[in-house]
DNA sequence: GCAGGACGTAACGGTTGCGTTCCGCCCTTC
DNA sequence: GAAGGGCGGAACGCAACCGTTACGTCCTGC
C-alpha cells in the first residue's frame, strides 16, 4: 500500500541527512523536508527516529560484500583492501560510519545492530580469507583470523577514517606486504 | 577575576556531557546544569558551544604523552601499546574520541583542532620510535614511520574503539610480534 | 463511479535550547 | 565600609522539533 517511490526518497534523505548532521542532530522534520514528503509519510512507516535509522542503515549494511576468492592470498588481500578503502572513501559512508560508531558507544540498540552487521560479516571474511590461505599453504596452520582482520582493517580504517589522508598505491603495497609478512610469521 | 573553581567545574561538566550525549546534542544549558553553574558563567568565558568545546578539548589533548625511550624497540612498542590501549579503554575518552572524530568529518574547525592534536603528536612518536630502532639496528634503514604508526595504532583502535572488544594479553603479544616482523621486513 | 487509503499541508500544545538581560547576593579589594 | 565584579537564578523572545491530528487531494481497484 505504501508508495515505494516515497519510501526510497525517505531512505535516501535519511542517509544524506545522517551524513550531514549525524544521528544526534538528525530530525524527522529535516528528513521530511529533504525528501519532499510529509512527516505523516514517515510516521506511517516507522514510529521512531531510532527505529527508522536502524532499519535503513542495517538494510544498507546488509547488502553484503562478496567473499574473496581470487585463488591466492595476495589476490584476496588486495581485493579486500580495495573494497574497504573504496568504501571508506565514499563521501556518504565515510561520514555515516564513524558517526554511528560513536553513537553506538552510548546507544546499546545501535551498538547491537552495528555489531551484527559488522562482526558477522567481518568474521566470515576473515575466516574464509585465512582458511583458504592456510589450505593453500600460504599461511601457517593456526593463524588467528581475528588478528588477521585487525591487521588488515585496522591500519586502513585508521588512515582513512581517523587520520583522513588518502593512501597512495605505494603505501597500499607496503601495507599489504607488511600484513602478509606479519601473518606468515605469527605463531599460533 | 573569573573564579577558577567554577571554570574547573565547567570543564569537567563539558567532558562528561560530551561523553554522554556527544557534541551534536551537547547543550550549554545541560553543561550549566551539570556544573551547578549559571549560564552566565559560561558565556562570560566562551562565546560559543564550538569555541568552548574546542578550547577545553584541545587543552586536555595538549597534555602530551611522554615519548617512548625504554632502550629497546620491543620495550617502546609495548609501552606505546599499553598507553594507547589504556587511553582507549578510559570510559570518558573512549566515548569522546570517536564522537569528535565523527564530528570532525563535517566541521572543519574541529577537524583542524583534532588533526593538530593528533598528527603532530603521532608523528613525533612515530619518528622517535622508528628513528631509535633504526639507530639501534632493530629496524632496517628507511622504515616508514607513518606505516609504523598505522600498523601499531590501527589494529588497536579498530579493536578497542570500533569492534569494542577487550584484547587479552595473549592477543596483545601476538599483535606486537606481528607488527615487529612486519616492520622488520618492510622494504624502504 | 465510488470507496479506501496514502499523500502533502497545516496546525496543534509542549519541550528544549539559544543568547541576552536584569536582579540581588556575596566576596574581594581598597 | 563602600565599590566592583563574578556569581546563581529567572525570565526574555525566538527558533526548532516533537508526535499527533484534521483536512482536502489524488490515485487505485472494485
């Protein structure tokens, strides 16, 4: 019954509003204004700002990235880094993600939603990446997938989302090499 | 002329309020209420929410951490990791830091203040750490201090501030070992 | 054609916060 | 003991939003 074009407009407006002012200052009225929509249309769909944001964000986050399977650890690593660094440089995403992360620190509902979106996916990627590499003999038996994920995502996230500087190709190659050696030598 | 005990109360209230509701929702009235102080006392000191927060935060951030100098790379690394992980697990800091990071993504003034506080300090630590290690022959000539900092802070920040899980000692040792090997093998 | 329902608009009363102003108190300083 | 100034408190007018409601329009399906 609800018109889907309106729903799309609202979702879009929420994402942009979220990027511009953050969750803390996001207001239903601003979303409605931006979407060119009445407040009623929003309240007909969600009952809360929180509920609305959670539903929309987890929907977007749910569009899962494909698991890496290029045939080699180096290839998988490069693919992951490319995907992550692209995502973290996306104008909207790069504002929304740290904002929701910060908000999650004080809102358990947001935290849980984000953790679900993040951790399950992150775990799957980590285990697949490491599992394949171990099976191929590229990484030692007993390599910790959690550590691997931290070593890969951590520096990228730090550089892109925190320090906010653009890594060039040389840097990315150095980082890949460093991570590879680190994991290869990490005893179980 | 301004009573210093009042100033202290306000600073304190700002930090706590910042941690609880974030910059976006921080209000002067709430700060005054929490500090047990009239709004006038605040406006007598700062003219803005932004100005107030920036002054207070950069003052706190300015209390710089001592540079590492334990005599060995392993020791320096352990020290840094301990300091950082302690800081990122501090209740107040762990909420304020990601929040301001997110806010910095949309407010140039905050971004600049944070960058100054972060980058200069981070650079100094990185250069000192790597410089000393290279001089001692523990790391190869031409090691990139920037990469080193990313490899050290990135995974820690990711785990503590983003994934929000507590790393145990075993994990920290693995991480230290991984970072050390990674840097030792990183070609210039 | 007619009913139903989703839509935008506008208004509601209530809350919160802004930045400012004025008051009367109290402490310091001379 | 008088003056000055920082202090808390209260109130100001203004603006933004909340969540809800009533109304009139438009589209869809029967």
